[in-house]
C-alpha cells in the first residue's frame, strides 16, 4: 500500500508529546519511534501504533454518494465548427 499510516495511541501514563500526537495520522515512514525521545518514562512506555491503510479519516468528497439531477435536452447548442480537420471537409 502506497500511503500506509499510523496513529499513536497514548498509553495510561503517556508523556505530553504522545498525548499531543493522539488521533493524528502520520505516514508510516515519517512516524517517530516509540518510545518517543521526550518520553518521561521510556522503560514503562505503553504507547502503541494503530495501523491504517490510508491517512484520510473519511472520503475526501463527502457528497460522492449523492447523485445530482441534471436535465438534459436534445437541443443542439453548438454553433461553430470543431477543432478537427474533418470538421472543415
């Protein structure tokens, strides 16, 4: 998968930086190593990664599932010739 990502799930006694990164999705390649460098108690760190296949939390376009009603008519509205050579034959 091209854009795998992780989210840091802060443990019970998580440091401030881990709590600040809670619910933030990061690309797997850019995610910091656990325990974080600024962790107060690295030996007892309970922070873990949650893995996702995409960074987006929901679809990019929320109205993708909505179909829009467009009234089509058979009236020809083009008045000029096209750009193809065959239009000038």
